[in-house]
C-alpha cells in the first residue's frame, strides 16, 4: 500500500522536497509571480541569494504590506498583525510559543525559501508538499492575502466579495505529470483548508485562469476547484473567483 504524507515547507530540507514543475519552463523554487505584483514570474531561473536592503535604500510605502519584500532597517514590521488579531489567530506573546511553530529561515537561504520564511514565526508555513512513498508528487502555496500582492490586486477588482474578515488564498496547486489523475491535488487542498481553518481563517479563495494550459498555470482550472469543494463566488471570463467557507 502506498504511503502518503504531507510536509510543510519550513526549512532547507523540506524546501528540497518541492517537486519540479510539469512544464520545464517554470520552477516552483524560484517563482515569485504572486509575491511580486510588478515583476513576478513563474519562469525557471537561477535562484541566487536574496536581495538585501541597505541602510540607504528603503522599500517604498507600497511594499510595506508585503512580507516577501526585503525588510527595512529598524524595528521589524509585522504585516499580519492586524489581520490575525481580527481573526483571533494571533499567539499571546506572554505565553510559551506553541509546539511545532517553525523558526526563522537563514538569510543566505535560496530566495524563494527566504520569502516563504518571512512570516513563519507569526503565521506558520505557507507551502506544503505531498509525497507518495517518499516521492514528491504535489505542491501547494497559500497564506494570508497580505502575503501575495498580485492576489490582493486581483481581488480588488471584485468589490462585492466579502471584505471582512479577509480570506486566505491558495495561489499554487500543482502535481507532477506522472502523479496526475490520482486525486492527490484535491487531497493536498483538503489538508490546506483544514490547516487554515485551525489558524482562524473563515474562508479561502483561489483565482484560476479560465482556459489556461494545465502545465502553464499555478492556480489549476475552475473545474478543479469545484471538485475540491469550492463554489463560484464571482463569474469572470478570465479570472473567476472560487471560494470555500471554513467551518
């Protein structure tokens, strides 16, 4: 019987488990498409050391809410504080940290891992890998909307969506070519929904691109989200919004 396990991406060892993309032109390990609304890309490229902020260069105000932007000098800014307080999901700083909460990622780690690690101590993991008999077969990335400027910008196009409390978002769900058709992606999404519900989120959304080639999209297609228990919240010819309430 095949052994299936799901691993949170929280350190270098778990980062190495991220499977390759079905389309060799793309790469989960260097993708910053959702984290950078202006220049983000899914294309495969060298994952060099992360960009560093210097004392004479400060992020623009537009980047202040982006936890993946290089931190500015001075006191650390917590981009999730207000959102997590509203949802009752923030740890009490006067009690011991909950067991299993991952620590910070080393500053010299690959750029994608550094981006995933910037909110670990507050929010927890942003990505998971599903393995079958220890072979990585599926990958997903998710988190608060404040972590993904492109998703936030896309959502702002639909003002009739609920604004409070803000939902979490699943930006990426992908399986390897050999692992398709086995329900592994749906299983991974179900685990993410359970995880997000336990963190205090009341809903999660996804923004697939209608008509996209399966290998060329990170957000799957509308039919996938329907199979995963999401409902169509906004009908749109290109970027429909799918939503699932978390109870």
